[in-house]
C-alpha cells in the first residue's frame, strides 16, 4: 500500500505529468514568467467556470482578502465582522488595515457563521462582513446577504476552501461560492482542491469598478505603468503557476467528485462509531470536501490522533485555537467563553486524509483502524 498522506500531491502530479510538464515547458520556452498569456487565459477560464464576470489573479489567498478589503475602503476605525473559527488570514488582513475584527460564533453542525447572531454584531462602524465557507461547504449566504443589504454593508466571501461549491438560494437559483457577495476570494495553495505548485490566489466580482480597482491594487495600485492611483500591493500570479492551474482547472470537477467519493466511504464506514460526529451537509450547499472533518466527544481527540499516528495514519486539527484567543488578538479584549461553539470545536475537530488519489485499500485501512480503536 502506498503510504497515506493528508494530501498526496506527488501521485496527482504523476497522473497529470504529461499535461503539466508540457504546460511548464511552454512557459520556459516563452520566458514570459510574469504576466504571460497563461495568466490572463486562466483568469478567463476560471471566470467561465465560476460564473463570475471578472477574475483577478493575485499572489495568494491572503493577498486576495487584503486587496478585497482595500478595494472597498476598509481602514482605521472600521469594523469587519467574521468568525473566530477560521484560518488566521481571514482575521489578520482586517487587523493589518487598522480595522477591528468583530466576531460572530459558528454553528456546531456546519462549522460556518451562525447567522442568527449576525445582526446584533452590526454597528454604525461595520464596513464589511466576511463569511467563511469552511472545509468546502458554503456558509448560509442568502440570509447574510439580506442582512448586509438591509444595512448597506459589503460582503467579502472567504471561499479559499470552497472553490467549486454550489449554493442554492430559496428560489432555486444556484451560484458558486465566491460569486455571491461584492467580492469573492480564493486560494490556490497546493493542498487546495484547485492547487498550484507554489502560492497563488484570485478575486472574483461582477462589479466593473471593483474589478478595475482590484486589478490595480494587485499591481502596485497602478492602472497604467508608473502611474499609481491607489496604495497597492505587489501581488501577482506568476505565469508558471497559471499554466499549471490551467491544466488542473480542466480536472477540477473530477477532483471534487473523487473527494466526495472518499467522503461517502468515510461516512458509511464510520457511521456506527460511538462518540464520533460526521460532517453534516447543509441542504443549501454542496460539499467539495477540502477537508473531511469529524468531531470526537469526551476529550478523546488527541488520544485517538496519537493512536492513528502510531498506525501511520496522518490527521490534522483545523484549528486548535480560535482567533479571539490567539495571542496576537488579545488587544481586542475577547475572553474564553465569548464564543463557546468555536472554542469547543477547537477541542473536538479532527480532519482525516482526503485527496484525489486515495485508494480503496487506504480507505479500508484507515476506517478499519478507526473502528477497531480501543480508546
């Protein structure tokens, strides 16, 4: 049996090797390493895939969040609402601009923003809301949009873990994660469902003016070379990464289907394990399973994790400390107990290996080991 990886990038590369190698060689032959044709071709292809009018590529998902906040004018004295149960980039980009992160707890079942708590967090200083589509499932975006529209607040979607996820509105309309707010942000970190071989990210919007501003911000604030309309970033997707992403985008739905099959296998095999809570699928969202994240009762998470590790089964904890309890954000004066669901999840969640190249042999070994765990 091939050794089990959380994400097996090597096996995926070997399967796509002829296509990837040809794409890379084409860039090497062209020597157009920055802003070469594949960058703009990929942006157009991703726009077509997502249904977004514009896609603006950038250096990474964190830069995408930062550029989005900059584009809507977030700055000192503003407040931006998000969740504490997320990767820190969602929060640090708000703080970086001198704005105040304001937290709303998440739902225990779906791990995303508890919309019932959102409106009471809004103040006259609220400039934006960042719902996070965590682990590959969309936040319940329709009521979030309704609240935001009521208060004239921008929505920036953190879709860095949910590219390809589909949300269904109450009228039956379907849209992909990242295309429903003012701006959507995504990441092409190698382990993502659509990952490059380095860092990369993108922004999505249907707004003409925002698209123009975002593109300028990511190019040193410049619409025309050496003329700088905005304070900007040096945040570009390089041509080699764009060429690799062009290849992999053609396989994205296939990748998602493979992850969903793995999730189905886990769900069936682990359904009777006591004290284990499987991922819950929301009726309004597909799940693209960037992570397959379970919950474990009775403080057993770390003990079971060590047991699996001893059997050569890797796992991960996303995330062990909520944002409001991180040392960097103590100045916000949040305390333990302020967001109890997020705090409890940090003690319970465990992500199992999931990627596009998992074999039945590997899955059987993982699940049989888990079922037979004596702990």
